[in-house]
C-alpha cells in the first residue's frame, strides 16, 4: 500500500503544487488526504457494519484498547444513577447506530475478585442517556453488573463513554474502537489503511478537494468578477456523478 | 412430553435468534432486548400451556401469608404439620372467593357459613343456624398475591402451594428455557427483533416478519407445534390415565 507521502506527492505533481509558494503545501495536502481517507473508510465501515453485513469484514479495522482506566462517580440521590466513565482514548468514526465503538468489555485481569465468571463475559449494550430512565424501570433490561450499558456524551468538550450498572470496584475496561485518523498523530511515512481498490477513489477525492483551491479568486480587485478579462473562463468544479465517493453519504441507504 | 426435564440456557436461544437478524454481537438491539423477548416468549407459552409447575412451602406465622413466588394459577393449596422434610398430617385448602382478613381475628366474606343475620342467604350446617364452619374445613382467600387463611388453617405449621408460574422466578437474570418450546421461543424472538430492526432493512426484514408471523399462527408453525409437544401424552401417562379413570378414581 502507498504511504501518505506518496499520495501527497502524486497530487502535488498532478496539480503543479510542487514549488515552494504553491497554493497548497504538503501539510495542507496531507490534511486533505487524511480527510478523504476518513470519509472513504467511514463509508466502508458503514457498509461493513450495516444491516446487510455480519460485521466480520470490518474487524481488520478494529483497534483494541486494553486496560483503559475508568472513573467511578457515586450518586446517592434519585436524579442520577451511579456510573463510571471513560475518556474516549481516540477519535472514532461517526457511523450509524453508534457503531464507531465496536465493543466495550470487562478487562478480565482487573475485575474484582468477587465477580463471577458470568459477569466477566457480560455484553455491554450501547444506549443513550435519554433511554436510561426507561431502562432502569424495566425489570428485564435494567442495568446491572451482568448487563451493563454504555453511552457516549460530551462533558466540557471531553468525549466520554459513560457506563451504567457496573460494580464500583471495576477500575479498567477493554475497548474496541473504529478509530478515525487524526492529522495530529498520523505518520506521513506510514501506509494508508485502505483496501487497494479504494486508493483510486482516495486520489480522486483528494484531487477534487485540492483542485477546489484553484477555483478561488486570488488577488482580485473586486470579488464580483468585474476585474476579469472579457471572455475569461472561471474555473468550475468538474461535474461528478451522484455515485462518486464524494457524494455518497456515509449512512447506508436502503 | 410434559414430563420433560430438558432445559437449555437462554443464551443459546437468543444467539440463535440474533444470528438470523444479523445481530450476533448484540450491537444493534443489545442483549437485554433479546433476554426480555425470550422471557416474554416463555411467559406466553407458559400461560398458553400451564406447563411451568412449581411447589413452594411457607411457614405459617400468621393468618395472612405472602406468596413469595411468581404465581399464575394455583394447582393446589395445602396445609400440613411437620417439618420442611417430614409431613405428619396434611389437609387440602379450598380457595374461597371474596374472603379476606385484616390481619387479626375474624374475616370478611360474602358467605360466612353462619349467615343467620342475612335474611336472603341460607346458613350451612346440619345442627342449626348459628353453627360456625367445621373445624376440619380448611379454606383461604386469595387476595393480591396473599393467602388469607381460615382459623382452622392456623393449627398447621406449613402452607404448601402447588402452582403454575411464568417461566422465570426473578427478573433481570439469565434463565433456562424448556427444550420443547425452543424453536417457538427462537421464532418469537426473531419476530420481535425483526420488528425492532425493520426500519433499517425493511425489504429483507419484512419477509422475515411475514415468515415468523406464520410460525406463530399456522397450525404447523413452531408455536402450535410446541403446544402440541407439551400436551401430548407419553406412554406412561396414557397407562396412568386408564388406571386413574377405571381403577384409582380421581387424581
């Protein structure tokens, strides 16, 4: 698979952005490539985790985070329930039904000694904070150590996973996340994690976004086009198909 | 087949169902949804067939006894003297309609055996109008999950209740599913899960729903077949029935 730098070079050469004062530098192109890669991998994951798929095909893109520390918050009033929370260790793909979080599990080596094996292998169920009240009222679906729930929420800009029903002594969890690449952490010399068939789409998508910068009027005296020469053509984005990856929604359509 | 003692963990049936609707990792609906659907299926089947039979023994410590179990129907109520293991003397208790006690002496009922202050209702008994219920008549009112015992029952140590349940003894935990209703329960869960997921994949799941509704309703569907399984008589039961009818009398 090509590296980020190789793709960036391809685009830079194709668009004539190789010189020092080009419209887009390598870092800007890198950001565009990462955005395009996230869109394409998000589309693939949405299909692979969608209703017509078993989810098996997406497993090679699942990143596990063992022994993520959890923080316990005890609430003694009836307004809120006692809960744990985890600070989301990475940015995850935004996929329908919260599928960006592949799984949450007990971290077996660190569960309390009094936990029976049936609790250790419990399945965590994703829900929303708004659903919890109804769930606590349902005797069969109430959060408990053997059927814990989790949900995502923002707290002062911090992405968290809240967990309900766990034993207060639990201190670590095992997370499986579909992680989206971040411009701040990616190594441009690393290989792009996309199927080979998607490299063409990636290049085309990144080229389209890069090309857009060439259509922006520069050093114009007026921004209504009156400074243009008579008959001068304005660069316009090429017409693209509705099936182009740039146009396709990341939510699978039925 | 009602003698069957084969049960399977509920985890088996909910996974079999979840795999059909493409949710084997319980990511879309969550395992508690499937657990709840399984409990609903077992409860419905138990109500249809009256097959979840239990007994419970409770010490008699007062005239009002809370029944600490999920009771759907009483098959028989008894009082006995002895211990939780040994039975010395036992008596059948009749359930009396409209009888309830307030916790102390006496009880309230429409017919109190001695009804001589009620000009429209006869009293019972052979030796006069003022007779109290016989001491060897044991009865109780069934009221809001409690049994209100007659004074005659209070001479015994234990209350023994034979009842039909709803398939689970507590909510929120895994339970066992009788094997004879396995396919019916799986189909019931698939139906409920497909209904919940239908909006995500209506073209496929609409067909699944139609097929599973047929399993629930058709004479040869899994639901009716399970009912037939549990109601059919084993060879032992057929022989016993003949003996009860022609030799032993009432069971």
